């Protein structure tokens, strides 16, 4: 299929089948530059199903997004939230939205989308290993400070800083889906004891990783040296980790969140970390990008990364493949990862 690129003020628009007005239009209104070529290499999946128009810059302005999606029948959503106001604008033409992530409930109003008759699709298990490895990387950074010590050494400071061995420590996992199991596999491999709090007791997986199970978050947090969250965000899980739960972290404990910040009661984590006796590794935040006046930035006992746990070459390829499978299924009258 013929492809063309139009460059406007440093922003490129890549299109396929631009003259085939008999075909419906699929738009990618915002794209991380590092994902552009991977997206473009997968365009052939949509040959003869739709025209494709991809903008190769990152944009968050809702008016710009709405303008770019004018006349689109389907939209791939990467890196931005769809507010109710934006959803209303898109609903004039859009009948399918495919999100490049799993937990779409905090990116779009699913009930409103259903009322508009818009199909919402997601991608699943695209980065289980990636997020698990980043989770463990945060654990190691908190335990051995390698990134911090590297920076200090480059600044001319030779600092001998005592570390913490993870071998033999208890890792408490809140949630035991694909990512939680991947974390348990790595933790078990480095000699950690694994404890799990989840709704359902997966006996086979628990046995595989030598893990114990409990239905009590209080019990898990109280008995763990490292606590890591691996839950999807929904009405049942929002704010489920409370100030009272965090108070049960013992001095010296590590707290990791590569899932969603909204799982934690607002303000509770900053309050607990401000006591200074526990460490945290965080990849997700209530407001993203993280504002420079966020109190987390003033705490020395926190390692912060900018929501990149999922971001590996392998995960990107998987995200794009599933996004286009969702679009393709929509135009073929089939179902694929349909949430609404």
C-alpha cells in the first residue's frame, strides 16, 4: 500500500491509501517518537481495511487531538487520557478506540463510551516481563544504590554506602496476575521468600515459586521486607491501600509501585514516606508528568522513574501488534480485547 509523509513545522504526518476515500479512516493522533518506525512497519496489517493517518509527535492538547481525529472512524490512543469533553467530540465520528495499555478505566469513561456506542479495546500482557524486571530493578536500586553511587562517583565523591541483601528477605506481592507472577519468578530465583495477597489462591503458581498466600493485606504488609503492588485499577481497587495499611510497613522496609498510583489512598504514601524510616521505588504518580512541586521530589528515601516500567523494545512491538489486531478485528466485524 502506498505510504506518504507530510512534514509540517517539525511534525510529520504519515498516511497510507490517502486517495482511497472508500476506506474508513484510522488515526493515531499522538505517538512517542521512539514508536513511530515500529508502528509504520506494522501498517500492512491494515491494508485494504482502512486508511491510516499517524502523527509522529506527542500532543496532549485536547483541541488538537480532536482536530486530528476529525472524520476518523477508529483511533489508537497512546499516551493521553480521553476526558469526557474529548470523548464527546470524538463520538461524532469515532466508533472504535484502541488503547495502548491494559487498565483503560482510568484513561476513558467506559460508561460514557458505551452510551455513545464506541467500542473500547485494550492490550493485554504486552509487558509483563518488562514491568517485572523494572520492579526488581527498583528493589535493587533501593537495596544497593548503584545509580546513586554512580552519580556521586562521577561528581568526584567516593562514598562507601552500606547495602541490603535481598536474598532471604520476604517479598509481599499485592496482586498475582501476569506481572505479579513474573516478579515472583525473579524474586524466587534470587532467594527471596514470596508472600502473596490476592483474591484467589492460585495453588499451582504458589507452589512453583514456593510462595505463601493470604487474603489479608494487613498481614502481608506487616510480615514483608519488600511490598510491591501489581493490581489493575478499577472501582474496587482504587484507594484500597490506606494510611492504616502503610503504617504497618516496618522500619527499613521497601515499598514498590509500578502499577497505578491511584491504588493508594490520596496523600497516604507521602505521609508515610515523610517519616523517613522506609524506602520507596515509584514508577507511577497521581499526576503525570510529575509536577516539579510534588512533595515526592523533596524526599531522599524515594527512587522515581517516569512511568517507563513497561517500555522495552519487546513490549513496544507487542503493544503495536495488539493495537492493530484490535483495529483489524473491528473492521472485520470480529472481537479482540474488547472492554466495552
